[in-house]
């Protein structure tokens, strides 16, 4: 996580490029380096060789590269700084922001912990200055802030009464709908009952969300004060929603529908355009916060931790807790989960909002 401020040197390298072609190469190099785990992850997911992953890797970098190549200019000073700011905003919001991974603004959580929106604004100002004539001042300030942050480092706060449960079920997670599978999960949750009132399980852990699954879990939690937040999928004739559900003795309900599923592998908008069915729905700007026992929760499922606008939209609602989950069985031999967690922890530090996480890992890790 402490490496995040290094991303703030990208605008400097982009601004100092001698030509548009070099600026495009710098942009592509930055994005491809930041997302270097994607080819191996795709190969793991589809049980294929690296070529599909390499193709997707290059395709994903195209919007970032094109945006920065388009806004590059030879004119130094204010013109270049303004264009840099426009490119940063474009990569923070849809449609470009759908693949706006490794956004330099994520470093705000390291440089300005607890500053909230003021820290985000200060980081944006530094990024604009570093791409202008007075870049030396911005670099000096950046290095000073980084040194101060490194000496004053503290782990993000875990909310009282909450417990995240990491699993290592690999590809089996959510695909085994057997009674024994659910009973094992229930036993793991009940083991945490004395430690926490709210237990968070990873993305997709419950598989398909059905009335039968809901009743099984509700009955299992009877007589406890535990509320379980867990990942599941809700399917219908048109496709499916990747969701978080909340289960307690009193109720079992869909809590959150993912705003931005993984493009291509989950979110496939061209299916609808072609009159086909299938794929995950993107709820985009819906449900940025949800209510759990009177607390406002900012949910982030997997891919949403890598991009900017979902967390910023949630923070506009002043949530009490960030809940970040993922199913990373396919990320074996990559740094994808580490990057997701670093990003989520950085936002937790910036806004001073406690965070609880729950991830599924590969069985071999």
C-alpha cells in the first residue's frame, strides 16, 4: 500500500514526454505495469494459455492510453496542467472510468490520512502542479508527505463488533450447493458469534440466492444475535446480479447489487444490444450505501475496489463502515488481491472510515 504514491509520478512523465507518441507509450506502460496480473488471472479463470489474457490486457489499456494521448500537448504550463486534470477526471468517471484502474488519486489515502475530501482535493492539486512548470515543488512536497506518512503509519481500523472471514476454497466457492457445504460455512460463522455481531463472508460464497438457502441460514442463526453479510448471485431470465445479502434470525434480504461487475467476463452489455440474454447487470450509480441495523455501509465487491467512482459515490453519503469483499481464486500467482486490498485500505485511511474485508483465495495459497 505504501507504494501507491509512486503512481503520482505518472503525470510528470506524461507531461515531460517530447511527443504525443511518447506520451501514449508512457501511458500504456504505466497502465500495463499497474495491471500486470491480468493476463495470468484470465488464464487461470478460463483454464487457457496466456494469449486471451494478453489480448484483454492490451484492450483494457486502450481507453487509458487514448485519453492521455488525446489530451497531451506541447504547450507547457497552465494549458498542459488543465489537460492533465481533464484526463484525470475522465479516467475517474464512466465510461472511461470503467477501466480506470490504478488511478493516481488513490494515493490520497497514504499522503493525507483522515483529511477526507480536503485530502482528495490536495492530492488533485499536487497532480496538476506536477504536470506543470513548477513540478519540482510538487515532487518535493510529495516526497515530504510520503516520508511523514511512512513514519506515522497505522493499520486501517476494523469496526467494533465486525469480523471478516477469509476463506481458501478456491474455485469451489459458491459452486457447491450441497447441504454439507452450507453447514460447514454456518459452523465457521457460529464460531465467530462470540467475537462479533456482524460476520462478513466473501463474494459469491452462497452461490445462487434462493428461498431455500435463505431459510436454511435463517434457521441456523436462530437464537443468535449475529448478522451475516455474504456474497451471492440472483438470477432471472435476462441475466444475473452479483449481490451482498444480509441474514439474521429476523430476516434474510438482498442488501446490495454490484454497481460495476468485471467488464467482459461478467458485465457483457453487447448481449443486450444484440437481443441476447446472460451476463451480470451493472447497477452503476444505484445503492452507494445500504443500511444494516441503523448503520450506513459502503459496499465494494471485487472489481469496484480497483476503480474510483464507486467508492467516491459512497463517500458522498458519509458511511459508517466500508465492507469490501472478493472472490480471488483466479488471481493465483498475481498481485490482484493485494492491489484490491491496498486500494480499499487507502480510501478507508483517507476518509477515516473503518473497514472490514473478506476474500476467498486459491486453495494452494
